[in-house]
C-alpha cells in the first residue's frame, strides 16, 4: 500500500512538471511573434533600407512605478546610405498582415533617433549615414487593457505573417543633407578665447561653456521626446516633463547670470532657448 502511494506521488509529480513545462512553452509562444519584413518607404527609400528580413515583437510583463504593465518591444536594423534631411520625424508606422497580405492589426511605431539642425528651417530633422536601429516600445497598464486589446495581440501571434513598415507621415519630404560650411566656421569661432567685444572672456568662461553644453543636451532630448509624444508614443509623455524641468532649471540659472557671460555665450544661450521654443510652439 505504501509503495503504491509512492508510485502515485511520483506519477503526480511527473504530470505536474509536464503540465508546468507545457504552460511555460505556451506562455513563451504567446509572448513573442516573428514576422517577415515588407516595406513601403516612399521617398525615404532613396536614403534608407531595412536590413532585417524578419523581426521579433515581444510582449512582456513589467512593473513600472509599482504598477503591472504589458510592454510591447521590438528592434529594427536600418542602413542609411547617405545623410538625409526631412521636415518631419523619422518614425515608422507598423501594420501586421496575415498570409494573404491582409491587414489584421497595427503595432506601435518604430522610432528613430535623429539629430536636429536649427539652421535648416524647412528640413530640420537629420539622419547621418551609417547603420542605425529603430526601436519600438509601448507600455499599457494591465488594469486598463480591454478584452479587445488582448484579442488583438492573440490574433497577431496566431495569424500574423508579415510586418509592413512605412513612414508615419505620408506628407514627409526627404532631401540629401549636406552640412553648411558655416557650421565649421561657427565651431572654430566658439573656440576663440576673445569675446565679440574684443575682451578676454572672464575666468568663469569654461564653466559657462560646460553649462551651455548640458543645457543644449537637455533641450535636444526634450525636443526628441516631445516629437515622439506628438507621434503617439505614450511612454514619452511620462519622460519629457522631467527633461523640460531640467532644461528650464539650466535656463533660469543662465538667465540670471547673463552679466557673467561673454557676448558669444549669451548669443549661444539665446539660440538654444529659441530652438526649444520653436519646437514647443509647433
């Protein structure tokens, strides 16, 4: 009788482990999907090609500020054959197609980190030549997800075969980017130790230059996040207020200390602030 109980326990233990393994396999399958890449890049195709033939899209469980969230992520390799300028950001719209190339769902945008050229009023967004990666990430609170959201993800995993990628704005224009020679001259003049008035910069000049570097870095990051938020990236909405606050903190310090700066430093501070205001007003 005792031996029979032991055998039953062993069988139950084996079945439990088998069931647990099957559950893990099922969960793993439900949490990611591999899709073949197709593109409709329009005018951007002259400058950018997608290197990946397939991409993996994952949904993971994460905690953000102690709240349970579902997070969709993916990464896409791109090759920029020649530097390009655009009047719009380079975010990429994503559609999921089934085997018959019929659209069954949409996924969050892929976002591409670009640089900003304030001298190009019409084509401010710059992608430099080289290999880059576009990133997809969107968080949703589990408590706010609807049954339709869950069913859509299940459909993507079950029926998805292709991922169609195209610029998020059909109105975006793309031109080859060539940096102006005046930029080089401006860089050279910024290293000059004399001010516009012909006087030597004061002893705190290097500190203000470092402060201006940090200020511009925060402003550029704020601009990038603001554009992502405008394109529908909800995660950016939670990040950019802190960056704006930090940029404003730098700005307030320098605004009250203009008298300690050289004329060229004041001019640079004014230009950085104008760049931020210009984008915010859009």
